[in-house]
C-alpha cells in the first residue's frame, strides 16, 4: 500500500498538520516536508483556532516511536479545532499504537468521532454553548426534515407534522384542534410538553445527538409572532441542554 498517497488523501481537507516521528518514519518526513496539499509551513504551527481542521500523523509501534506532541494536541483541543486522523479500521490495526493514543486523548477531552469513512475519521469537540433559534419554514426549507452543516456545527429541524421530524412534531389532531379553537393554547401546550417528555424517552439517542451542535434552528409553518410549538420545543431543548451542564439559550 502506498502510505504517502493514503495520507495525502486523508489530510487533503486539513489546513494544518501535527506531525512527529522517529527519523525515517513517514510522520518524521511529514514534519519536515508536509504531505500532499499540506505545505511544510502548515506543520506543527503551535497556533490553533476553532475553525482549523488539523490532521494528526503519529508513529506506530516501531523502534524509538514517538507519541503525539501532547503540548500541541492540548492547544488544538483547547481551541476546539476539528481533528482528522486515521479511520477506525486503521486505528484498530495492532501496529497503530500512536493512533489509538490520540483517539483516547480526544475522547478524554470531550471530543467525539463525527465522521468515519474509508479515508479518514473526523473529530469534533462537543460545544459548551448551544444557541437555539426558531424561524418560519419557507418553501425551500420545508423540503428538508433536517439538515446539518458540514462538520456538523449547525442543525436545522423541520418540526412540522406535515413534512418534518415526527419526534418533535405535534399530531394532526392538535394542529386542527387549535386552528378550530376546539383546543385551547393551554391544552395544546400541556399535550405537546407531555409528548416531548415521551419523545425524550423513546428517541433518547436522537436527543443526545443534539448536544453536538453549536446552533440549532427549529422551523414551522406558523408565521412569526403567532403561537407555535416551535417556541415550546426551543424551551424544551434549552432545559435539556442546561441539565447537561451546558450554556444554552434561545436567541
Ligand atoms: Zn407552528
């Protein structure tokens, strides 16, 4: 297997690289020369911001092997930069002790594996603050049940019973009931909050997924300024995030 080509592919989405290795290893070579689209001056810069996508290259279990530079990895994790490393299959290979060490450090520091494919794994930090927004659906956004931005920073949720995610939607009976005034807003609210408590139990994994996003936007057909369950859902989200120890607010 051509490791140079594999690593060039792995790191082509990165703007920086953290690389250290014993002389003669590919990690050593990259630390001096870069790899693929990563030029030498993009390696081991020591300065990191949250928008950085930093590749990590480390030694496997070879003579004199070196682990990742922890001082620099700490800076990367403190900044909350995205990290790119070997995928889970390569990381699991017996030889790849350095890769496993990096995964362990990431997990210990509030990172999760956001993407794991043939080429690479991409790691992001759980945010400490989550902003929840609400908006009216447009013909364009109504086509999505949900939509996440690349690297998963933003999440859009269509919360309507007509075209959205059922786990956050009211029932048709509730929608028609409140429209025809057979159901008061108080009754609707009580029903909806009960449903969301149920949803939290039934769809627990999906609710936990919400913790990965810095910003979540909830949308419904109701015009701005009118009563709408999207505002109730936003409050449910904020309550849940706050219980998890995060800063969360409706904006
Ligand atoms: Zn609505």
